[in-house]
C-alpha cells in the first residue's frame, strides 16, 4: 500500500490525515512548528486559527451552512470538534481557539495510524519511486496553507512549472473583555438572528467621520522590498477600506443595519462589533478590523471607538503573506497535479479562501487519496453540491485572473429559468438549491461508502 505523506498540520492537513487514517491507511503528518515558526502562529498546536475564530453562518439554507452540512454528513472530524469547542456567536459557528487547536492536536496524536513528525519539509517526491521500505511508492498531500515556508514555496514553484501566486491577508486585533466600557456598548445579533452574543459599539456621524479620517491618514507598517501588496478583496485591511470612500465602512464591516440600540430603539449611524474569542468570554475580536497599521497607531485609533477608550490589546492586527497555487492550470478535480498525479493539494494553498473551505478541501483530498491507495478511482463530489462547486471553481476558473474564493451561491448551479421565474423569493430559491445539493451529496456519499465496503470485502 502507498505511503501517505501529508505536509502541514493546519486545518486541511489534519482533516486529510484523519480521513486517510479512518480508512485504514498509515499516514506521516509533517508539521514544522515549533522547529520553525511562522509570522502569525503563536503555538505549536495543530489547526491553530490565526485570523478570525468564526466558521461563518449556521443559518439554514445559506451557502456556508450548506457546505458545513455536506461536510458533517461526510464525517468531518474538525467540524465535530468545532461543535465541541463552540463559543456563543449568534447565528455563526465560532470556536474557542485554544480549546479547538488543543482538541485537534490531542485527537490526532492518539490515532495509531498517524505518525507525527516535527520538521520542515523542503522537498517533494513527485516521481512516486519505489524504495526498500515502501513497495508501492509515496503519495503526498501538500496542505501547508497560506504561510508556506520560503523553501517549500520554491519547491512548489519547481513542481508547478511556473511562479506560484500570493496575496496578503490581515488579522484582527483582540481586546481584553474587562477593559471594555460596557456602559457605552450593547449586546445584539443582527435582526435578532441567533442569540445576542456580539458586543456592539455604536458610533454617531461625528464619531464615525473622525474614525474614518484617522484610519485614512494612519501610518502602515513599513513594507519590505519584496512586498507587492496584492490584498485579497474579501479581507481588506480596515485602513484600505477607509481610503476607498467616505461611506465604504458603513456599508462594510461597520454596517449598522439590523442592530437596534436599546438606548434609542434605532440603528446607530455605524457600529463596530466584537465577538468572543473563547468560552470564558475574557477576550473579544474586533470583527472585520484586520489591518496593517503600526501598533502605536492601532492603540491610538482603535481607542477612538466608543467603549474601547481604555481597551487593553491582547493582540494587535497584523498582516502576512498567503500563498496559493494557480489551481485552474495545475489541478485535476481529484485535487492532484496534472503533471505529477501523486502530489495533491488541499486547503487555502489549493485556491480556496476561508476556514471551512480549507477543511473541506482537506477532507476531499484525504478521501480521494485513500480511494486511490486501495485501488479505487477518485470520485469528485457532484457539481450540484457545495463541495463539488468549490472543486469546479478552483479547477476550471479563468487561470489568468484566478483568486481564492469562499463558498457562495454564485458558485453553485443556478435553478432552471422556468423555476427562477416561478419562484421569485430568493430565500425560497436558496432553499431549493440546498435541497438539490444535499440530495446529490447523499448519492455521492452512498457511492463512496459502497465502493469502500466492496473493496474491504475483497
């Protein structure tokens, strides 16, 4: 049987390792931390979340919910652990970072089929050569995520035959809960959806405009000579949003819609939302306030937000490089390289954006590798599913202008024209798309399970 080597114990790598192990395969899981750290990680634990702690909406019949529902039905370990370590976040699935990473690390460390190796990998065996200890050769899943080391990035560039792509991503500040002036803020969920778990800092027009002026004029961290700041549009630094227009923040991360202030009974002019970081609720993340500002500038400007005048920052916003491959020109729908079929990619480096999407690609890579290892063909998930739509996007998008994507209804197949004309309500159409997706997912999982059972019976 093939030797399965997985590089990177982030979200995708851990999920891929579990999917292979639960199908009876022996896995070597490589993680370079703590031997070598990254600019954003703070621990040596697996699946450490370095940006937000949210896995997005749990509202039924939304695209993020659909993706998670398909993954749950397919047996995702990390989604199961996310539920076990969940913190209050309204209608979103958010986790206690420390508890989540600790539980993932503990679970994989106890799995006898997974051998954990703490060292940096700088070379990938793409030739699938047989050797004395592994008669069937080696299969590799590259799941090093957005913070792939320079040495391995160069190796990936060698394998891909062209320069890999990258964009810059930012992470939000975290404040100590006891330092928030609770007399100036209020708890609420937008439109009352879910429980009122978010702290809302309301701003009037004058306060909003002062904050915008300060952000637009703020000093950013000095760039390096090699930086070419190509921000991902889905995660722009707050100062960059402020510079794009006077009202941009009010229609973006500071949107007040659906957040009634109990003191006035009305929506504030603008609002900054804070989300709990852990079950103890002793720290809060400034939602959407990722930035690339100098630390003293962050402290000065963010304390202009009502309720945060005396905020104690446990972590300032940062920026880091996110590395990903040009998947449409390189990958098959089994998530392996067209030119080197025994090398697979999973997670953000494969061209998806977001925690849930990364776990999903790890799950799929693990399933496909396990099937191939036991002599079965890879079976990509159906196009009608959220899983299949993500795979289709990263494998068939326009290569020239390729950027990572989150799951959205835009990626899923549209209803036929007759149905769209007949069903005018968007929520109803979304429900129908989700029903079609889950039916297709059930058929796919039934086939995968039947094939697995037949193989084990031989």
